[in-house]
C-alpha cells in the first residue's frame, strides 16, 4: 500500500513538473512573439504588415527582418477609380521590385459613382487625398462633398477640371452659385487591396506594408525618418504625362507624350530611406526593355487577379445562369462620363458593327449563326438609356447585371472590416467586369481602363 502511495506521489510530481515546464516554454515563446511584434509595430505604426486577405494580421515569421535601419521604402499617390488605381499599384510593385525597396501600399480609395480624385500635381493631390479619412467621433460618415468645374477638352475622360473637397456637412449652395461649379455628395471607403486581388505572386517577390491613411506627417513619423533629409520626392507631375521611367539606360525608346526621361538605375542609387512618387499612372509610364523586367511584368500581369471568394461565387452563379463560361460574349459599353458621354452613340454603333462583322465572318467559315445567341453587356448607364436602344434592337438576347439582382444579395453582407461600410454598391462594377471576362469573346470600349482589365482577364481565362 505504501509503495502504491509513493508511486502516486511521484506521478503527481512528474505531471506537475511537466506542466510547469510547458507553461514556462509557452511563456517564453509568447514573450518572444510579443517582443518581436512590438518591434515590428514600432517600425510600422499606422501600417498593417499583412500576409493574408484580412486586416490587422501581423506575420512576424515573414517580416521579422523588417527593421527601420535596414529597410528602404517606396510609395506613391493613387487617383481615379478602381482600374486606374490598380494600374498604379501594378506599376508601383514593379518599381519596388526593380529598385529593391519595401513598398508602402496606400489604401484603395473606393467611391460609389463619380470619382472626384483625378491626376494632379504632387502637392495638390496629397492635399486632396488627405481629406479622406475613416469615420471617428467627429466624422461619422464616409461621405464627402466635391465641387468641380468642367473640362471642355477630351484629354480628361471624366470631364472634371478643377476640384474642391469639403466634408459631408458643407453647405455647397453658395459656393456653387458663386463659382458656377457642379457639386456632388459621394460615399467612399478606404479598402485593403488584398481583400480584392491575389497577392501571392507579389508576396514572393517584394516586401510590402499597408499604409492606413494619406497623411504625410503620419507616414514619416511611422517610419521614424526626417522628412527633410531622408525622403526623396521623385520629380512630381506638373503635367499628367511629365515623367517617363526607363529600366535600361541604353534605351532608345522615345518619350512620346511624356516630357522628361528618368532612368531607374539612377533612382536606384538614391540613398534616402523613403522614395516618394506622385503619379505612376498609366501602364506606359514605365518602359520595360530588359528581359528580366519583361519576364517579371508578364508574370505579374497574369497573377493580379480578383480573388475575393464572395465576389467570385456571385460571378460564377451569374455565369452559370446564362449558360456557363464561354457560352456567351461579353461586351463593355462605357458611356457615362466625360469623353465617353460625348461619344456614346459612336461607341455603341462601333460595338454593334464589330460584333456583326466578326460573327458574319464566323458564319461564312463555319456555317454558324451570324449573330451571337447570348450577350452579357456591362455598362455604366441605365438599360433604358437612349444610346443603348440600337444595341438591344440589333441583338435579341442581351443580359445586364440588373437581370440578376437576386444573385447579388451576398454582397450586401460583405463589410469593410476597417470601418463597417457595406461594400455592395462599391463592388457592383467589379462583378460586372468579371462576368464579361468569362465570355468566349470580349468586345471593349476604346480608351477605357475598365475594358482593358476585362480583356486581360478574358485572355487569362
């Protein structure tokens, strides 16, 4: 009996010792994690270091070497809508890769309807962007008023020339009468790109962190750098097409519509901790002639794909409803703003002509019907817009997103985790774009970045 008692005592002591040692080791691991996380946060306050589609996820295993004294950074200023900001992001990823700098990614500035932020000189663009903030005790809504004068030239697609931004409560009536400007109240949200686009390729090739706002003071304080000596502002765009960047110093490529040449190899030698670009739109901004540049860019273009599972599910259900992938043709008619408004009848007639000519040729060669049986039309105007009527009269079976409102319901439950904004209205254009890319053929609106992205997705499909 005494022997059994002794064995039980030893067993209890052993178990207690094992538990104590385990708790101690867990404590050490937890303390190391906290210390490591604290170090990361100290070097990146106001940023999210991320390795997933969610906000506020720190990944110390991936970025435990991201310390201020070792890193050189690069950032830029976004403008315009989804597709223009996406192009700017892609260009910035290339620049960060080529210049071997950690990319600071601005939040995606998402608007419902008209996008007020257009390409501007560096200082003015920064001032405009800094007005967009997350709701707080003093600012309870993601709404802002902008007033603008019209641009009578065709150089500006949306017809906006000069902009003034005010908070949501600003009384614009007197301002409008005095300055004879148009004023609009718009909803916006600041969104994380990784909630929309697959970053797996990017993650393998560059280091990046997410910026939380457009406040320059916050930026330099977060990095703990001197704005006077440790920031290099790449020559800002006094004009929309002022600077063009070249990956090869031996390039003979002409400037084209740009006014100044900057060699990336020259920028790579800049010692400042932060290299701050202004406008890095459009795709032609960077001339890529080195083979390594071409290879990287081609892979990047094939990997920057929408990956939000809720959006993808909605798109797939719509595509299935109209017969499945490749059972229809996708058409994009941009008619609702600036240059496109002035040319909407011409755009529609051009789309009709191109489709008829293509399918007439198909019927001659393959003895198939001369007109497609099913078309999905993405457009930024209402179905009853007079400019669209010739399209509906020419083709007997045309679907638009309005025909599938019931399938869009899941989007009403998708919220921005940063501010609680329901993303439904923001995401509708992206759903439209993704559906048209699933067709067997795709017809685009010339000069539209929306169309160009849909065409890219259609080719990758």
